[in-house]
């Protein structure tokens, strides 16, 4: 059974519709037998209907109406996935402030998807299966969109355990890796240097990693941020668990800008998205790069095949 994918348009005022259309055309060449369809708030869309949708919303410039299109399309995609009609949902970018104004008070698509699917523990993974250095890099953000001052309180042992368990399961089930190795990035410089620069490594990380190892999870660390990503790129780890948004994203986008994919872990279906935003300033100009959207489609197809079909288990 081949995996079935749906693609949602994102905020139609942005570049989502055009990168989706261009990526779908390219994907059809590399994966001619793939079962992929566009999905709007009312149901399937043709490429011509997608173009018309984007043009009408750019002309109207109604933020709430556009955010509603994005959100309703995601809701429809999730319903199809929960019903077993599709295996993966690939979402184009939406605009978080407009989403709030339209009545969806969530930090972003990750949290929205978790709520729609009724899942307590999800993870935000940034994945580049081929970086500028050729090797893959996968980075889990243990905490996501928080002010930096709020990170130490949010980074509890329980959160570390829950997030890394979700990551370990995804690497096994979706990536087909039998014994994934996970590097755990420290919070403080030099992993605190024995307590000189904070106590989180001893107080929070140490008990969490002991529990994870007792559960059979291969974790290494806590490791300083200035070495853990390089070690992952050299093949020491299949993924890195980063304690907060920017320490993970700075390393990730440095080596993968334009080819990265946002993957929501822990859902009963596969969900991917490009690693960029709506880019309203260039929407409709033809300048938007569809590379990340194409990678999101390609990775969603691969992960769904591994999880639901198990005919492919490449790493």
C-alpha cells in the first residue's frame, strides 16, 4: 500500500500556495506513483483552484479570512488522517498573529495539530536529510517558542524525558533506525563545567538521562552546544535534543537553510512543513524558493512509507 499524502495551502496571502504548487510539480517527476492531493477548507483543490485562491486572498488582504482558510484546511487534513484516509499531512506556512485573530489561540501549528489529534506529548523536530555538509542533521527542540528567561523553568527532567522518548520512538518507527543514538545538548556553556555556570546539568539533566538509559534509550550527554551539533554531523548521533529554540535553530539553519523540514513527532500520522514562514513581501512575485516544501513532501512520503507500509527503512 502506497502512502497517501495531503498538502494544505497555508495562509493564502503568503508564499505557501506557490511553493506548494511548484513543489508538487517537481515531486510528481521524482515520485510519479505517489498519491498526493491538495486540500483546502472545503475539500480537494486543483492547482488552478489553488492559484485562484491565493490571488483572491492577496487582493482582499483579509488576514482573518486567510488564517481561517489555513486553519480549516489543517482541520480537514487532520480529520482525514485520524480516519485513516491519509497517512501524512504536509502544511504550508501560516501566520501566527492572524491565526490568533481568527480564533485559534495556539502558539503555532505544532500545538494546533496536537490539540486536534488529542495527543499530549508532541515534539518539534527540524530535519535536514542532506545538509550543506552532505550529512543529515535532526534537531529536536525540547522547548519551543519561549522567552529565553522562561527556558530554565520549563526545562524540567520530566519534559526532557517525555520529549526524548517521543524522539526515540520516531527515529525507530518513522526513520527505521533500530538503535538510535541521541546527543543531548546542555543548557549552560561547557555543560556548566562542573557547576561553575549553573546547576541544571546536574540537577535536571543527570536524573533525566539516567531514567532514559534505564528505559533503553541511547542518550549521550549533556554535551556542550559548541560540540554536539558537529558530532551529530560527523555521524556520532542520529539526532540532537536541544534545550531551547535558538540554540537548536541557529546550528540547524546554518547548515540546512532552504532544505530543512519541520516534523511534528508523536502524532498518529506524519506531519511535515517547510522551515520558513509566509514571506508576505515576496508572495506572488515568483521569487519564492520551493526547495524546503519539496523536501517536506519527500520526507513525509518516506516517513509515511516507513511507518505504515514498512517497505522502505533507509536511514
